[in-house]
């Protein structure tokens, strides 16, 4: 990890670097746009309700807190265990990768430095993999 990337994750630096709440909502809007547009993301799009309004709100609010900003998700929806809330789904490597691709494409459109984009996708890959692991162990009856 570069010296620049090491500062991300401290306090609210990542939240502010992402543009605060408005910047995170812009990122999430583009993320869900890609989820609807990309054929390889069809399988993850189908896991969401037809109206994506609440899904967009939940992800944006979650990311605000996850990036060190205000705990907006908790304020509106209560506490959350990201792997736990997804464990009923069949999320495999292809679905994890489709989610990360949508996020990566959305990140590329934001006015972030390359260093922050790289840091953020690396950090997002950690819970994405954890979700996949939980879902796959559940589907194997573990």
C-alpha cells in the first residue's frame, strides 16, 4: 500500500475524499446504473427489487459510515452485518466479480485520484469476498 493510501481509512479522510455524502450518493447512482446496464451484472440485478430506490439509499448510507463519515445507515435502518444480510443469497465468484466491476466502472467516473480509486476497490473487495464466502458456505450446508 502506498504512503498516500495509508492515510485513507483514518478518521473521515476516505469519506471526505469520496466527496462526502453527495459524492457517495453520486458513486452509488452510477454503480446501480451499471448494474442495470451490464449483461454480466444481470444476475446481481435480479437479486434486488424492481424499484432500486431503497437499495440505492441503503448502499449510499452504508458507505458513508463505512468510509468514516456519519452513520447514516444505522440512523435510518439500524445496525447491519453485511455478510449476514446477504447470506440467504447465492453469491458466487461471478456475482462477486460483477458487483466489483460495476463499482470499479462507477469509481472511474468519479473525480477521485487513481490512488483513491485503487484503494477503495481494494477495500471493497474485502467485504465482497467475505459475503461470497458466507453465502457459499451456507449453500454447502456448513
